[in-house]
C-alpha cells in the first residue's frame, strides 16, 4: 500500500475514533483549523474547474468532510458538557460573533443554518437530481451521435471510447451528487439539534453538577455552543456552496472568474444604466447622494474602462485576423483550400442580386430549401448545399449553373417582367421579348406587368423570374443527380436505412457488396431518372442477387424489375395505359448477336452503319410521338434493354427505355410504332 493510501485510511479511521475517544482541547483547535482550510480549498477548486468531471471525487469528498465535521461536533460537545470548554477556536468564534450579546450570536447562527439548509443545500440537491435525470435520458442520443461520428470517419476508435467513457462518468457523477446532497441536508439538521442539546445539557450540568447560577451557566454554555455551531457551520456553508457551484457549472473554456468577466461584464453600456439608476435613487429617496454617488461614479469609471478594453480587444482581433490571413496566403498549405470544388454552384450577374437579397424581397434562398426537399422526395437523394454567389464577369441579367466546377446550364432573366409560354395557339395581341424557356427550351416571351393579365386570359402559362430559376435549377439537379451521388453520400443513405433495418444492411454490406458496388447501381438508376427513395427494396434486391453476380449492369436490371410498380406509375397515364414504341424482333436479334463478353463484363459491339440505321429508325418514331404531344417511351425485352439504353444514351438521353418485366401486368400497352431493321 502506498503512503498516500495509508494516510487516507488512517484519516478515515481517526474520524470514526473521534466520535468515541475523547480528544484533547489543543488537538480540537488544530482539527477545527484543518476543517476550515479543507472547506476553503474545496470551494476554490470548485470555482476553478472548467468541467464537473474535473472534480469527480467531490461526492465522496463531500461525505468524508461531512463525517469529519460531525466527529468534530461530537468531540466539542463532549468537552463543552464535561469540562465547560472547547478550545480557543470555539471560544473565539463564540465571543467574537456574539459581541457580548448571546441573542445576536444565536440569531447569526440560525441564519447561517437556514441559508445553508433552505437555500444552498435545497437548490443544489434539486439541480443535482434534475441533472442526473437529464444526463441519463440523454445517454442513448449521445451514444448514437458517437456511433454516427465513428461510422462517418470523423473520429477514431480511441476518441469514440473516450467519449463513451466521459458520458458514463457524467451519469455516475450526477447520480452520486444527487445522493451526496442528502448528507449536506442531514448535516444542517444535525447542527440545529446539536445546538439545542448543548444549551439544554449545559444548563443542566452547569446548575446541578458545577454549582453555577442560571445566568452564569446560560452565558457560558451559550457562547461555547454558538462558537461550536459557527466553527462547524461556516465550513459546511462553504462546502455546500461548492456543491452548488459544481452541479450548476456547465462546460466552459475557463474558470468561474474568467466566465464572470467574459460573460457578465461583456456589456459595459449596461453599467451606465445601473449608475444612472443608483444616482436617481440617491436624489429622490432619503438614502442621499452621499451614499449612492460614489458607487455610481465607480460604475461609470468601470464602464469606461471596460468599453475601452473591448474596443482595444476588437482592434487587436482584427489585426490578428488580417495577419493570419496574410500568413495563410503565404503558407504553402493555403493552396489546398483552392482544391475544394463545390458540388453545385449558382452564379448570377449583378442585375440579379435582388433575387438572393432578402432585404430587397428576394426569396431564392427559401426556394432552394424547397428544391432540396422536392428532390429528396422525388429522387430519394440528399442534394448538397448549393453555393450561391454573384459574378461580375457575367452579363447583368445572366446566370449559370455549375456541377462540380463545370458549367452545365445558363439562362437570362428580366426581373421586372414575366415569362409567358404559349399553350400552342399563338395570340398576336400578346407582345414581348422573344426568348426560350431555360429549363425545357420552349419558345416564350418576356412580358411586362400590363401584358400579364391579358396573357393569362389567353391561356398562356405566366411565371415570375424566381420561379423560372427554381424550375431550371430543379431540372438540372434531377438531370445530374447521378453525378452528385458519391460513395460518401451513399454511405449516409445506407446509414439512414440502417436505423430502421439494421439486419438488412448488415447482411448486405460488406458481406455481399461494398458501398462502392451499391453506389454504382444507384447512379445507374438516377442516370435514367429512376428514384432511389425506396432504398429498402433496392437493398433487398441487391442482397438477393448480389451473391450470384457483382456486375452493376445486371444488378441494376434486377433492381428495376423490383421497382416495377414505381416505374409503371412514373411513365403510365393515370397508372392504366402506356403509349410506347416497341422494338421489333429483327432489331432485338441484331442487338443480341452484337453483345460481346469480356473480363470486365458484357458490352455492345455494333458496326457504325448498323448503329446509324438504328438511330434513324428510332428517331423517326420518337419525332412522330413528340409531334402528337405524347411522351416517347421505347419498350423492349429484358435481355437487351440495358444494351439498347447504352446505344441511345448519347443521342437520346431523355428517352426512357423500358422492358416488359419492369411494367405491372394490369397496365395497358399501346404500341404507337415498331422499330425494325
């Protein structure tokens, strides 16, 4: 056993022996001074801790000091009743505080006990109880947050273990403080009881055994009793205050004095208001200016000093920030920040600034929030934060949309106009500036406020500039959603599913497929504008067929078949019928014969002339449907669907290619044309 362990053990045993074995008066004086010193040390440590766990031994220390204080009470009581003395410390406290008046000393003692018992101890007990309850209730959420950070790679295993240990220690600490507060309350009650025992017992012993009169016995034993009570209750009050400081202390970067100066005295202008109030109090009340004016002057002086200190601190912070920016530019590492590419950027000329300026009525930021919600509902992906900035290199009314730093779309707006799109029948009375609707490329007109009502009556679709931008941005995001879904984003989607379907995710990843394999399948679905919101069905399908093949093309076909109801509703008219262009037997045979196998998978190997003929035949049928106002859909057999899609992807990317197995049996198929070779 180490020496410090032995000292603690002997100290605990000594405290217990003090309650049984008589202690000399001189030793009681020493122990009382030690008790006061320990109380001062504890409250100073409590004031300088930044986190409650830095003083985690406090509940046990509270119990030991309470026991030590009660042992001292027993020893002093024994000496008061037996010998009519309790040492210089007790006598000094009794005579000094009482100032020759027993009633004054008694009242002071009662006030100290009541303050400790009713105010500090009761409040500390309640705060510790609530803190313990909330800490326990918050543990599952904190554990989940740690697991999420660990899975996302934000922390390592060691950091996660340290955080879990801290959470467990917090729960244990506040639970222990809740119980330890009961000892402080009991100690205050014991102090009051011991007071009456000493006075009543002293009067009986003084008059019956020591031959004293009532007045003499009352004065002697009252002073000793009051001194004994004060010398024990003052340290008890300090430790109770320390307990209150500990349980009410939130995590901070500094100690109590630092936080007081930083937070309470952060607003020097408020001191002027306080100084003015104190001055008015001296003018209009009998308190008089002699008392209030010096305090008001002191407050004004403190406010001026604090204000000048804040100004100086702000100037120093600005200088440090400028120096830091200069150093960052000069440092070789500053180039690293330039490598960051925003997933989506929206840049506009200075003439379109009112779109994004809320002070000028712009609601573009609110619309972007709605766009992200809409894409999450329709496509099943979380759209990254869209970076919005003005660009003086653009024309005043021009805007561009970038995906990963590359421009993918542009458009022009007239802020004081409306975009009017014809219903198909032109109205010559509607005049405006000819343009193209940026999202779909339809012919349109920019019209003014006067022409708006006439255009609406003529059946034109009239939209304001913010709606034009929102529609264009939404379509661009849907079109390029597959580019925005990387492995990191896929992992986030899978983690979201794992909260409700942990068995499914654990069975699939990484035993059957990796996150990269799942991401490839999701990208192929999004490339053809198939929503991945039903991620549970997608993962179930991958878990079923991933054991047979790892080819993302084939896995995608299996997933599309599992999503047949979704695909049918997406392309059918009211879910009942679908007008399609079917692929004839000769074309299917030609494509099947051109499929080649390799180590990387299968691919389509068609000669240039055959490819051109297929393009032309399908294009003719597509144009017929478009001219009749129908959405062109190509329908083929499941075996060649993915190869035909690969063939049409470059020239007819927006034309959906479906297979028979992706459609529900109850949907009516109407063939509007057949493509053969």
